[in-house]
C-alpha cells in the first residue's frame, strides 16, 4: 500500500474516532435525563419554584469543595457490634442551597458574572470541537494534494491547545469564585470550604501536549520547505 493511502486511512480512522467520541458524549448526556442526575435536577428545580411561590429567592450551588484537612471522619454510616466494624465518612464536596426573602440586600454567590464565565467556558469547548473537525477535514484534503502539514492546520492545532487550557482555567475560576463567596456562610460550622484555586492539571497538561504537537508540525513543515528549496 502506498504511503499516501496509509496516511489517508489513518486520517479516516481519526474521523471515525472523532464522531464516535461525540456520539458517546451525546448518548451519555441524553442518558442523564432518565438517571439520578436528572431526578436530582427535577427535585432541585421544584425547591426553587416552591421558594419563589413563597416569596423567597432560592439558589443551589453544586460541588463546593470542603477543606478536608480541617475535618475528621465523623459521619457514621455503618456499625456492627458483632464484628466490631464501623464506617465513617468525610465529605469532600457539598451541594449548597441558599434561600432568603425576595428584596433583601446582599448578592448571592452564584451571581451573573459566574453565569457569564460558565457561558464563556461552554463556548470555548464548542470552539474546540469545531476547530478539531476543521483540522481533521483539512488534513484529509491536504494529503490528497501532497501537503500534509499546512500552516493553517498548525495554527488551528495551536488554537486547540490554547483554548483547552483557557476553558480549564475558566471553569476553575468559576469554582474558586463560588467557594470564596460561600465560605463566610460556613464560619463556625462543622464544615470549612476549600478556597484554594482548583487547577485541573489533567486538562492543562493535555493542552500543553497539543501545543507541543503543533510545534512539532511547525518544525516538520519548516524542514520540509527548506529541503524543497535546497533541491
């Protein structure tokens, strides 16, 4: 098999993997509409509407990290006097409901800025998928014209790495702002909120690797152009 056909087959495989991942993500998202997360969302929405009917403003914030270093395993779950076995838990994250009468002063932690940050992060992830689709399609076309690594693909690959890091930092910023805003409400309670900035190192590392791959492509393209000029 010719090298060109081998490369085309590999690009086709990338196409298939790309669409399988998207399809799996959609199926997983749709499956949540009948699962525990959907039921939790329905119950929480009912609480919000119920409080609104009662003249109260209710807001629910999910996955607030606790400072586990300040807590012990103090929530009893299981005890067996015969085997002398006991189980205690220590929560590492909390879902928080805030409720207060309408018209009272004071902003809720989950304010409009957090919504903006959330929308921005979602748009960034959407842009990553679109750019990835364009890059794979462009690679397939460029191979047919014997131009495997065009500069446009290199720029778009760099953009994927930068956007992935940006999206990770945006969502980390949302979590950090929520934790900072909600922490004062927990003063004197059994739980303390972790207000350190929650870096998602796995996504950041993936973004850096993608950026490095783009640089390898750039070097390869530059060397290829130099060879053509030499010949």
